[in-house]
């Protein structure tokens, strides 16, 4: 027990000194998906990223926010900016394939929507140099999100054009997406979170709720804290 105690202290200290780079997905010229009521994905990404940053700091993690101003258009610049971080997390919100889109009228404007899918998804790349740690953290985040009452979407694994992203951890909503630039070029373990489907009319409203964002951010920060602590235990120095 005496030998183990310093190791546990080291693990806790290492987890709480880890730096998480939080990437705000998309930029002003290409703001991502458009929600069912006409709001750009970039706005959703910014709001959730700020909440995740606050929750992570509340757990003793260090953070750096990337792309918040909306001007970082070259994706490789994002991972380069995070080169000295310990983990890279990219924040996005989801849509569906074009053939599933319908139209409705909101505030006298015709808008696009699809209520067929909902839920979060997590992605990792097998081209990332730290695949095992990326998967461990993605699974930890997914598990924490499920524990907070959120459900994985699962439809990205459907064998259809534009999807067909195989599961890395079905239970926790983790998929392989090997050629995503920010995942394969990151110099650290990296995960992309699709927090929910904003073309789904009900889910859009939930994702705009401050309460939902705070619950999701708390779950994501819990998952990060858990996986970074476990990673620290594995890499603790020996004497």
C-alpha cells in the first residue's frame, strides 16, 4: 500500500495538470449544419465549448479554446495550435443525409428538418498516433454522457452512402472516422463529439437550453477527468 499511495497521488496530480484543447468546430465562412429553425451550427458549437471549458476547469483540468473567433479556416492549424496539449476534443453538432431532409415553415420561412435521428456520436481515427488512448477517452465520455441521461445516435454506422462509420464502441456511441483532418493530424489523443442532431426540431430546442448544455458539459468533463487519470496511471514513472 505504501508503494501504491505515491502512484495514486501522481495519477491525480497528472490528471489535474493535463491540458485539454477544446476545438470549436467550423468557422464563419463555413458555419456547418443549419438547425431546423435556421441557426448555424457554429453558434451551438461555441456555446457548448465554453460550457465544457468551464466544467473541465472546475475539475482541475487546464484548457485551451481553439477556433472560438470563427476565423481559423485551415483545419491543420487547429491541431498545430494544440500541439502542446495533452488531449484534443473537437465540438460539433449533427445533421443527417440530404435525402432524409424535409421542409416546414417556421416564422414564415421555409426551413429544412429531419426528426428521424437524435443523440450524440463520438469519432476517433485509426490514423491518430494515440489510437488506444483516443478510444479510451471517447468511451469514457460516451459512458458519462449516457450516465447523465443522453443517448448515442448510432445511425452513423448504417450501411448507406455518406455514413457506414464502423463502431469502435457501440454501447458508448463511438465510431471510427479515419480521415477526419483534426483527428488524424492531432499530435495527441483526439476525439470529435457530435453533441446532438440540430435538424431534429425537438433536439434543437433541448440543445439550445442552458440546462442541457451544462449537463452535457459536466458529463464530458467527467469522462475526460476519468480517462486522463487512467492514462496517467499507465504512464507514471517508475523508480
